[in-house]
């Protein structure tokens, strides 16, 4: 019998025991139709069928424009020319 064992689990251990393994989403988020292997996962995090896979059809909340602007900002550094001294 060791002293470190407690009768009650710590709050962290309780949280881990309550978490169920995440089940793979296999239904369209819009029409709830089973998608099987042909499901399309959108950048908003949901899975859609072939009819609802486009962002304009399922009213996607993901901001593609801001993401593209941020990607360009990261990949293209600012180019600044050297100052020329006047004589």
C-alpha cells in the first residue's frame, strides 16, 4: 500500500475518463445524408456531401480571403531599396 494512491481521482483524471474517443463524422452537416468515403471536409471543420461541398452552397463561415492575404503576407517579405546618398 503506497501513500501516493488516493481514494478520489484528481480533476484531470476525471476529465480524461469522461472524454469519449472522437467518432469519425460520416454525415453531411447540411442534409445529414451518409457520405461514406466520398465526404468532403471543408476548412470550416464540417463534412459535406457532393451537393453541399462548395463554400457558397453551405454558407461557409471560414474566411478564405483573410487566410489567403495572411499566406501572401507570410510568404512574400517586404522589399525595400537602399537609400541613395545625394551629392
